[in-house]
């Protein structure tokens, strides 16, 4: 009975129902409509979309900070290290041989020109002088007698000539002996300080032996070496500022510039005279000279804004009136503790102070005043900025300094 009921049960199916496929057609139609609507923008773009597609897309200009800079006149300075030399320095020598009888001065004394330093023993030379004078008297009598006899006709002319020759020899002997006595006094050849004294009383000294040394350091002379590239800037008559290692300062004048270079160093020697009337500045100490050689206009900038071109040229990037980056090759004319003076830029220009590492020559940028622009993040790549060291002044060079503040950092002092 139960099995018959199951066989008579019908399975329900909606395939034969008239509305069973309607939902499928509706869903498919909606999907198709959405697809067509979404693709219409590509197949049939709007007028604004077509204009936007036709318009060229330009990249956004890079913002950089700029600072307006005006060139200022700076004084060009030649800086060199030198040594103070005395005006005269000579060794005193004995002109005759003999025993020292007197020493009238001591080492360190200031001497006048011609002042007696020491005397030899005169006993032997005075005896020689007396002997020469007696021989002169005898020769004079001989000549007088011969002349009288010739007048009487008793003597010949030859006798008179012989007597005259004997008289001349006696006179020469007296003169030589007197000169030897004068040479027994050792005198200072010029005014100066007795730096060395090498004789003592009773000492036997031979002719030509050194007995002392006199130095005259009024005035002083500063000897410096000028590099080839700076030779034309140094002329006789130029004034120089001199700072000695002992702390004294003075003003000197260029008195000599060599016209022939040293074969080993290829430098030219120059001498600067410094007044030293009281002799307070000793000779032989080191000195630093600063010689003004002219003026030049330059910009004062921070070393951080320096850049390197693709070929390694040192320069600075600026922004022109059309907001285009310009790279200028520069020369460092002076380095100071708070910045550097450079040449090679226009007299008035806008220098890129922030962002120069992200732009190149010829690019258009968006310049912003330096005061209103924040610095780039710390992790941004900085531009290639060479280190600019201060001039140490260990060699001669040409540097430049502000006309109103001629404090050189010594160094380039590039110089020069």
C-alpha cells in the first residue's frame, strides 16, 4: 500500500513553468546594460575627455629655495710666510797678526760705526815705527847732500836719483808701519749689535781670523718666495702688513722682487723692508705678510651650496628671470670661518640655496624665497658639495678679503 502511494507521487519541476526563465533573462540584461554603460567611456569618450587626452601632460616644476645675492667689492690679498733678516750681518776679522792687549766691549753691546772693539799689543810695532822713522831721516839727509853736491858740480845726477829712491823707500816703510799700528785697533764697520765675540786678552790672533759678529736689524728685511702665478701681482713699492710670530705687527714696503726663478722651487724671491728703529723686533723670526694687490667683485656664500657639474667642475646653480636653472663655474677667492667669497656669478643673481641637488642646468623650477621654504628631509640625497678648507698660510698664495673686513682665515693665504 505504501509503495503504491510513492509511485503515484509526482516530482515538482519549474522548467515547464512560463515564468521560470524570466529571472534569468532579467539578470543577464542588467549585466549587459552595466557592461555597455561602463565601456561607453572608452568607446565614445566625452568632449572633455577627448580634450584632456589631446592636451600635453607637463611635469610639475620642482620647488627650490633661492636667495638673492649682490656682488660686493673685495680686496685681493697676497699672503706669504717669510723670515725676518737683518739689514746687515757681517763677521769682523783681524787685519794683522799679534797678541790681544785690550778688549773694550762685551757680547751684546750696541756699537757705533767705527767704535773700537779690541787692540793688539803695540810694543813690537812701535819699535818698528821708530826704526822706520830713523831710516827715513837718514835717507832724507842722503838726498839733501846729493842734491847739494850736484849743484856744486861735484856729484853726478845718478847719485841724486839713487838717494831719491832710497828716500822713497824709507817713506813707504814709515807709512806701512803706521798703517800696521792703525790696524791693531779692531773697529765696528757699522752700527749694530755685537752678537759674537771670539777673542780674549793675551790671545794670539793671526791676520784674517774671525774675532766677532755684528748684526744691524734696523731696519729688518722679510724674505719671501712668490709663486709663478702671483709674480705679476707683486711690485716694488707696494705696502705690506707684517705679523711676526712674537705678536708684534708692523708695516713694510716691497723693496726687491727677483726676475729669475729659483731652479729647484720655481719661485721668485722678494724682500720687504720693515722699520725697526728701536731694534725691538729680533732678526731670524718667522713672519706672515699680507700684500694688497687690487679689488674684485665677489659673492659671499655658504660652502654648502656649491655643486659639481657632470664633468666635475665646481660651481653654483642659480635661477634666471625665466625660472630656468643656470650652472656657473666659480673660483674661490677667499675662505673664512663663516663662508666663502666666490667669483664667476653675475653681479646680481638668485642663488639656489635649498634643492640644488635635485635640479640640473636648463631645467625649469618653481623658485621660492629662502625664508619661506623648509629645508629638505634629512634622508634626502644632498648635492655633491666639496669641502672648502680655510687657508693655512703655510705657503705663498693669492687670496681675497672683504674691503671692509680684511680678516683672512689663513687660508688659498688659495693663494694664491
